[in-house]
């Protein structure tokens, strides 16, 4: 009898290790390339790359040419923030409805529809947002809000077209709800029935029971919020189609704006003649990658904290 | 029960029902609206929508989406051929050798990059493949989409593989099976359904992606398919670019293409649900 590892097993180990190593390498390369290519912008412009508010392409060296990402960063944060503000309550209520209230057949049907929507190509949402949601919101939400509450800085500008940060935020909320809702739904459903029975035997109403149950899966709700936020920030095609793509820094949500992703998508073709612009776009992408990584890691951590 | 508690309960149920049904209505509206705008284009152009190239901007008719459709099918298939085996084998590795540092690393990075901004992947592939080659290629698109798919397939495959009960694995070894036989013949086979689920999810995602293709395949519409080393087109990319163009007939083509993409997606989704059927939840 042979001792130790048979040769075949060793070969097998290396055959499997190769794809695993290649995957890790590819992901490492993703960061390395981003750091390498954004170095020029960070060295020449320093913090102004992220804090500068002007986008002035020029072949002259800085300060004649400026590539400040601040308006795009603000646009990303605002649109993703609006999306989360709407999507989180909706997805929690949706999950509660599917488990607690809907009859079994309706719940199954809605589950199918929502699941299908989670993966719908984002250009499809973009088309709908561009041709239906934007004009619809302008007429029924933005114009009335501007007339009624125009003295507030958020609503101070006249809605010129349907394309705005608000439209992007609302479209994003529709796009991330199916995904966020599925996370809450899975956790909500897996609360052991002894707790539910105990809640009802204490005389709780369905509302009180649902609240107790939600508090038990708080981690899943937090995780849905964080992962949803990550998705909203990195969405590109649909946002580019509805956000309006104007390089302005305005508190008004009716104003067209840029997000980091739409800036990259739109300005990339221009950047061939301007090495510093290309490098600045890579810096924006690097920022997105880092924030995404943190938000994702925190979200998955929150999900793991759910112990039932 | 006090009336206040009862009222709160009723209000909550009503609110949850209203929100859920409103969301479902919005969801259906998205699909129906795109169908409503896209189906007439297919109806008026007939099958030439699928088999022709886009018409010139000066033409009356929109032409067809053939380059985009072929490109999407090619890109999806080729990226799948790279990503699925690679991620599945990596998953087998990290389940079979769970304590090796490489396993930990691949598990960590895949989870962290599950929702990686796909536009960043596009930029990476641009800097790695497009800049050195000096042109946009189908190959670059394949690599970009494969990178987007990898973490998806891996995460699903890994969770399916690690949920195979250890008694089966022990039984395999007790019968004198080799490690490779246990890992591939037993574990992978038993977790087949879960692995397929991840593969199909990733395929659906890859098929509809626009952002990773913006700077990699570019969108070449003069020929239907120029080969992997030439610029090619893809449906989401064509829709994205044509809907924002100023030409009436190109915008019509974008709607037609969107309907085709929707049908493709729904077919994939049906396959996905079928693969899932019978799975104990």
C-alpha cells in the first residue's frame, strides 16, 4: 500500500487550483489596472480629481484643463439615495405582503413576475424611463411640486425635460426593488414558525407580529439596503438614458445631471485625445469600485448576522 | 382588542397590499410598454428585422438587427464557455480544499465582486485588450462578459456544492473512489441543479449587459459578423446607441431590437424556472 497522496489526486488538485488562481488574478488585475491608469490624474490634480466641480477638456496641462468629478459623485449619491429611500420601504412591504397577506396562488404569480424583473436588461428599463417615466413624472410630479414647493432648494428649478436626477432615482428604485425584496422575503420566510405561533398566542395582531418578525431579520433588511445601494450606484445604461447628462452641481432634483457611470459612458469616446481625461475617468471608476466593494462587504456581513 | 390596535393592523395590511399591487402594476407596465412600442416594428418589418443589417440613416425603413442579434448570441455563448467551467471548477476546488489560502481568497473576492460595477470591467478590458490591439474586438467583449459572469456562477455553484451532505461524500470514499471521482462524479453531479441555476442566472445577466460592451466591442454594423478579432455589435448596445440617435428609423430599430431582446430574455427566464422546478425550497 502506498503512503501519502496518490499522484492522481495531486494532478487533480493542480487542475482545479488553476481556474481558482486565474479568477483571483483577474480580480486583482481589475484593481491594479484601475490604480495604474488613474495615477496620472491623481498625481497631476490631486484631491481636485474628486473635489473639483469643473470639467474642462483641453490639451493644455492643468490648470488649463480640469477634470473634477464632484458633480458626478453628487449625482451618483443623490440618485442612488432617492432610489434607496423609495425601494427599501416598498421591498419590505412587498415581502410582507407575499408572505402574510397574499393568497398562495397570487403570491406565487407575483413572485414569478418580480423574479423576472430582477434580471431584466437595464436598457429595457432605460427605454421605458426615457419615453414613459420621464415625461410622466415631469407632468404629474415635478411641475406640481415645483409650483407648490418651489421655495425649497430641492424643487427650485423649473423641470425642463423629463430627464433629471429624480427620474433616475425613481427608475433605479424600480430596478432594485425586486432584488432587495427577494433578500427580505427569503429571510422573513425563514423565521421559525414557533416564534410566529408564540406571537399570535400572546394576542398580537398581524401588524405587531410582522413587526416582531421584521425586527428578528433586521440584518437582512440592512443588507437589502446596502446591496441595493451598491447596485444603484453601479447601474449604467438605464441611468445614462434618463439622468440628462449635464455637468452641473445643483441641489435641485429636477435638474439634469451626471452620475459617475453615465459620465464614463458618455465622455469615454471623447477621451482618446485627452490622456488626463481618460485617467480621470479611471479615477471615477476606481472610486466606484472601492465604494462598491465596501458597501457589498458590509451588506453580506449584515446578511450573515441574521441568526434564527 | 382595542380599536386603535385593530385599526393599525387593518391600515398596515391595506398599505402592504396597495404597495405590492402598485409595484406589480408598474412592473407589468414596463414589459407591456416595450412590447407595445416594439411589436409594431416587428410586425411591419417582418422577418427582415431579424435577418437584415440596419438601414442607412437616410432610408425610409429601419432595416434589421441581424449584426446585433448575432453579436449577442455569440458574446453570450463564448463568455459562457469561458466563465461556466472556470467558475464551476474553482468552486469545486474551494469546496474540496476549503482551508487552503487560495480557496479563501477566491471565496472572498467572488463575494465582494458579485455586484462589481460592470462599467469598471469594461474599462479594465479596454486597457488590457483594446489599447494594446489598437482596435475594438469581439474577443474583448467576450472577456468582459466572462468577468461579469464569473462571480455569479462561482457563488451559486459553491453554495450548491457545499450543501451536498457529507454522508454521500464519505460513502464515495468508502467505496474506494478517487478524490477526483468523488469531487466530479459525485459532488458536482449531485449539485448539478444548483450549478445550472447559477449558470443560467449569469447568462441572463450577461445577455442584457450594456456597460461592459461600450468600450470593448464598439458596435460594428456594416457586416453581420466579422469574427472574434473584429469589432462586433450586441443588442443592448445597439438599443442604447440608436435610441439616443436623432434618426427616426434608427429609433424604431431600437424599439424592435428591444422587443427581440425581451423575447430572448423571457425565453431564458422560462428555462431558468424550468431548471428550478421541483427544487425543495
